[in-house]
C-alpha cells in the first residue's frame, strides 16, 4: 500500500450498511478484487456495489459522482454507475462512500480483436463531449485534461532524470512534436479522463458500461485517446481514431499524455518499483514514440 491508504474489510461494510441502510442488511457482502488503489469494492447482493474510498485523495469522487453522474448518464450510450445512495463515515471507517448498481460485464484484455469496442468507445467519448457544460468542474493544475503545455516542465525533467535508461533523443523529439501541436480550440468539454481497460465493461466484444469516474471533469478531450495506446492494437487504434474524428493536433496531444505520465511515473518512482515494472514502462514509452504516427 502507498502511504495514506487503508484496508477496508467486509465486517466494516456490513456494519455501515446495517446502520445506515437497514433495508439491505439481509444481503450478502462479497469483497471484489482490487483493480486499483483508490477504492475498495464490495458486491452487495446481486444488484448493488458498495464503493468505499481507500485514501483521502479519492474522497472527492463521492461528491463528484453523486452530483454529476445522474445528470450525465441520460446522455450516454452505455451504463455508468450512478449512485443509488450516499453513505456517511461510521465506526472506524472515516469517509463518505456510495452504493451504486452492479454493472454486468468483464474488462477487455489486450491482444484481442477490439475494433468493435473501439468504435463503441469512440461513441461514448463523442457523447461525453456533446453534453452541455452545466458549469461542471474544469481541470486544473497539471492533471489530465489541462492544456498539454502545462506538462512541459515535468516531462522534460523526467526525460533528464531518466538519462540513458531511455532513448532520450527520440523521446525528446516526440515531446517537441507534441509541444508544437495546436491547443484545443474550443471550450472545455466533459471527459472521463481515465479510459483504461479496468474501467471498461464489455460483453461479446461490445462496450456495455464505463465505470470509475475519478477523472471526471471538463477539459481538452485529447486525454480520451489513452486506450489507443493502453489497450488497442494498430488496427483497433486506427478504427478508434477514425470514429473519434479528432483532428491531427488532438491526436498528437492524445499520445503525448500517456507518454508524459509514464515518463514522470518512471522517473519519480525508479528506486521503489520492481525491475519488471521498469522494463514494462520503458517498453511502453518506446512503443508510443515509435508508433505515434500510425
């Protein structure tokens, strides 16, 4: 665990539900595998999921989900986890939490034929972009969705810190190309912001749901290009690009986001991660740089 993370046990969830939502007190509770670090998930009966933050940095999502997902969901082509109930801190659990519907499906896996999924996901992204702003939160700082230029300093620091562990000349050339791309010309649009395979649900190769809106906000939609580099092969990536309809500059900024994020993660955590994780990150950086034009 990282500093600040906590372990959430079935017994804690049982006590919270019994106290705050007695109508569900007879339902079984089953812990779900940890696919991320922000939240612990527990299936409650057949139709519900309790979602409890595991760290302070994930707590704000409770308010974001309860405020915005009910307003966004009617405009989206697939299911999203609109909260059914919001829980309070209780016992030895310190933060607010939510109960959401259990959404059926499985996560897609790299190496499979994802052309249909790519087209479906592009439809989801386009639907998000088309939703009225509704004065939703705008991305700030250097988080995903802000103008890419705000990542320039930290990215160049990362390249320098990694030194000859990566092909610095090739990576710098790619980053220079990204910095030369035009910025998003329109107003900030709605973004999911974290379209990794663990946040996608599929059935029969088609997209059925999108979960974990921890990156929700409004900004530059280039960040939604991420699955083109984290999940899709060249064929599916081409289908995704065509179905998104993004211009060349947005596509360039799109591959620059995972490049920047991986460079910083690798440079910042080099001494604390395994050799295997280092090698995988270096390969991923090289893959983006080599294939960024196709």
